C-alpha cells in the first residue's frame, strides 16, 4: 500500500540579519518529489529480477601508473548485479511504497553476449508474476562498469595524486503481466576517489581496494536508484522576513507554533495598515510561503507574484530579494506540476 502523503514538514528557523530593522529567517521544508519513472498506481506487489549477463572480467578496467601507458587489468564483476539489487530492495523495504517486495538474485538470463540486452518475454513475465504473486516486475537487464585508476604528480605541491574514477551504467525494465508494453530506462552514476600525499606509495595505498570499490559502487547505485522509481523526499529552503513593524513581529508568535492561518491574517493586516512598499513586499513573501506550507499552491503563487511586483518598485538595495522571488516563483510552478504528477503516481484523485 502506498503510504506517501503530500505534505510539508517544517524544521527550525535560522536568522540572517539584513539590516538593523529586518531579519531574514529561513527554514528547510521536506517536499515530496515525483518519481522519474513511475509504476502504475495499482502495482502493489513488486518482483525485483536479476536479468543480467556478467560483464567479462577483462572488460572496462584500466590502470595508468606514473609515466607509464594505460593498460587493462582483470577484475571480477559477477556479484555487482546482486549487490545493486540487494541495496535497492533494502531501500524499498524501508519506504512502505509496495505491499510486498520480492527479489530473485539468480540471473534469469541464459545468454552469453554481454553487449546484448535481452528483456523478459511476455509469457515469462506472466509466469513469474503468477508464481511469485506479483503484479509488476522491475528487471535489472544490464549493469556495466568502467573504472580508471590513474597516478599523477602535482608539480605545484610536489605531491603524488592517485585517483579512481568508477562509472556505472544500469539498464532497467518495468513489465506487467497483462500489458505487453515495456518501460525501459538507462541510468548513469559516477563514484570518485582521490588520495594525495608526498609519498607515492601512500597516495596509492589510500585508494580503496579496487574490487571493494566496485562493490561499494554497486551498492551506491542500488541505493540511489530508489529515488528514480518511487516518490522521494527532498529538502528545500524557504525564507520569511521579520522586521520591527509591530504586525510583522506579531505574526511570528503564530509562526513559531505553526499556526499558519493566524500568521497569514496578521501579515494581511500588515499589508493593509502600511504604505511602506518594503513591508508590503516582505509580508506578501511570507504569506506565499505560509500558503505553500498549508498546501494552497495557487495562493502561494499569487502572493509570490505580488511580492515580486512590490520588490520591483524598491531601489536596487532589494535586488537580492527581487532575484530570490524569481527563483521562488519558478519553484512554485514546478511544485504545482509535480503535485499533479504525484497524485497520479500515488493513485490519488
């Protein structure tokens, strides 16, 4: 059962003093972002499938020692798909997005051509879903890694530098038992290590063991992949103005207890009871943030636009606030679009 909710969580405030009479307060909000590749809303029982062919041990691994030509090395990669899928399952287990999650670690791919991607056929998908009581399959069809270990000498520092650059490519498919359409997607991830020392041997020794680095990379890819397939939480910063204006200060009594409706009313009164354009712009900004927090994105956009217009009438010393409002209005438009997508992904109306 999908238990994500469209909500925002407010955290503690941090103050930045803009002048003797104005403080810029900012806080982090947790907002829910939509998945890049979505499952059907009715897909509640997931089966993770290993459908990979092992990358040849001599493929994709290079080393270039100081003042030497690059050469190929041999490294085992037969366990990378298992580590990647295992990490993904562990992440999925902690999200409560699916009712059940199963993993088949042994590859179902009987082929031998690593360069060829062979996806599950519709009949095989139906049989797997029936035997495992699943209604959607996420298949890892290929995992490819290219890694380069390189030594340098840094003349400016008279030091030795060793780097290990590991690039992963993963190929995935989403398939359903009663729908022949296949959703295929490819991701690229890079993990990088470097070590610098006055001693050449130490610079090299402080780079992780290469086989261990590949496993760590596969785990990282699996952990990162979850945010591509299901909605995920993201932290964003929001800004509120607090000034010596009586009503602006009073509104924060409500802010600190998260009574956003009361704070909005006080900021609206501040707008009505002053001819100071700066106070009006700051209050409108605050109202926009408050409406976003309580989930009224249309009013949030409306007041952000009003604040933007008000700040545009103030001299250049408010350029930062003016620029910040441009970014904020763009973020609100993005969030409105994302919320519409999220509702579809979560099966909400």
